[in-house]
């Protein structure tokens, strides 16, 4: 597992009689944030205790050893960068300075590219990386701690002091260990050495880095989705979102998907890369394109996609032991790893298709009832009615022939109906009378008409007879 916060490198020195005094490499624990402003710190450093040393195998007659150093009360490990300079004793007081104050004179002092190569080795080897990751990168099996230390220290010296220029290593038992060299130790040490000094080592600049990442919704373009996505589509109303393009300064990207409303269940969605492989967003992903499948039955809503890219760099400090009257001591180089994060967010939404409800089945018409049987009309005898009084026939007054018996102006001739426009105030209104009339049968109405006509005829006959009598001469 890659440790992402701090890396340190340190100097190496050779004492009299070719006794190595190794330097230190550092990796801070995960979760410890490095300081953003080193110059404002009051750093203190002393050489660490000997019991914290880690020993390697003997390579070309030299046995590398990792030595501890305590910086700001934190014990770290570092490799040496000075092959011929003696190391200080444990608890030796040291000053903390910048790289420009390096007092050595080897390639680390004179060649900026060597500094980059050494920094890259410390960033990509043990103990910054776990043994398993280093083994995989270098293409070896069952790499041991001693083999990793030997290969890494030899690679650093190869750049700083031209150690084994040919690159052909000879591996023997460790000087400070009774553990014999394994059958594949020489192969493993050589393979890791070649990896750290080969074309993979492009150098690591001492600089602050700038990360970048963007998310672009390219839905609607002519780009065809992966075939695996088609197999997920079960309904023509399913949503296919994508391609979503990821452009980042790093190959590995942290992705996080969150629903924009509580009705959306992320487990219903499928996230695929350009090859149709499912993306596990709980881990860093390596992709520049992704597709999202949303089943049709998923509730209306959306998701927020967040992408984060992290770049790593480093800044350097020197841990310089205080010199005595006879000599200076090895200088330890501490590399503080820095990081920069860039984030980008994209929100995608969809609309659940309207579900067409089937029209309700037509209601069955009620069972037709047989129309009621019309009983034949039976003419009922008319109810007893008070017959209208017959107009009395009065004896005509004796009058002269010149003065006919004409009715008075205010009298209505018998047998005539005088129309009136005055509204009726009787409680028996016309509608009531009409209703009563409708209640009568047709035969009853005809009889009444005949009676009325007969009455009129009798009245007319009496009038004519009266006139004839008056005209009869005496």
C-alpha cells in the first residue's frame, strides 16, 4: 500500500575500515498531515538509537543499513546518500536546513538530475511502499526486507557516488546477521536494483504540484455504449447516461456517487467503464470514460458525481549533524511529501416515464327491465260535477218595435266569455287547472265541449225566438 504523506531520504557515510554508517529514509504514518509551511517550524533533530537499525545483505562487499533519525520527536528511517562520509553517533544533535546548504561534494550536490533520481527511488521503494507492492512493480516473488534494503541503497549510491557503475551486483550474507542468503536473493536484489535505476526512474521534482480533474457529460453524442451495457437494458424506457468523460492529471481517480433525492437507490444503478467493466467506486478507479444505466422503474431524481485527483510532490530539508573539530558527519536528507487535490462535480438527472394506467373496464349495463305493461285505458265515469247553471231565459220586456232589446253596455251577452288580462289571484292557478285538466281523460274533455256548444245553441235559439215574437203584429 502506498503511503501518501511523507518520504525522507538521508545520507550515508563510510567509516574507517569500510564500516558502513547508513542514513535514513522516512515515511510518516497514514493520516498524519505534513506541515504546509516548513520554514516557520522550529525543527529539531537528533540521530536515533542503534536498536532501530535495519540491516541488509552484503552487496559488492558493502552491507547497507537503514538508520533512524528523530525529527521533531518523530523517529524515521532513511538511506544514505554519501558513500564515503562517516555517520554520527546516536543522539547526536543536528541542524535542520534547506537543500542549498548541503555541505557534501558528490553528485547529489552537483547534479540536479541526481537529486530527482534519488527522490524517485525513495518515493517508489521500501519502506515507503510495502514489500508486496515493490515486488509486483519489480517483477519478483517473495521479496524480503533485507533484499529490498540492499537493492534500494545500492541504487541510491549508484547515482550519488557511482557505486557499481556496471550495475552487476554480487550478493552475500549480511555482515550483521547470521541469516544465510537465499537461493533467489541475488536475483531479487538485482531485479529491484534494475527497476529503481532503469527507465521507470524519470525523477521526482522538488516542487509543489498542481492536480486537475474535470467531469464532462457527453450524453447525446454519437459514441456507442459498450456491448455489456446493452445486456442490462430490459425496458425501452431505461435511461443510459453517458459517456461521462473524466480528464485528470493522474491515472487514478477517486469517485463518489450520491443521490440527489432520497427516493433514488444507488444499488439500482450500474456504473461501467468504456470496456463495459463495472467500476468499484469504493476504490480508486483508472478510467477516462464511464456509463451509467438507470432502470425505468427508478424514481425520478438524479445523482451527484464527485471526482478527485491527487498529485504528490515533495520539498526537501537537510538534517546536518553538528561537526566536531576533526570532521563533519553525514547529512540526512528529509523529503516531505506534499499533495494537492483537485475536485470536479457533475449532476445528472432523469425522469421516470409516465406509467399509462389501463382504462377501467366498461361497466356492464344493468339488466334491462321489461317496460311496464300498459294497461288499456278504461274510461272512468266523470266525477259528479256541478252542472253550470243554465242561463235563465227572461221574458222580454215589452218594447216598441223601434227599440230592440239590446244588452246594456256593461253587460256581457249571455253565452259569451269575456277575456281579461288581469292576473288571477285565486289560489287555484292556471297550472293547477291545467294539471287537473290533464288528469281528465280525453273522452271527458269532449263531453264538456259538447255540453258547452249545446248551451250556446239553446241560448241563441231563445234570442232569435224573442225577436220574432216582438216583430209579430198585434
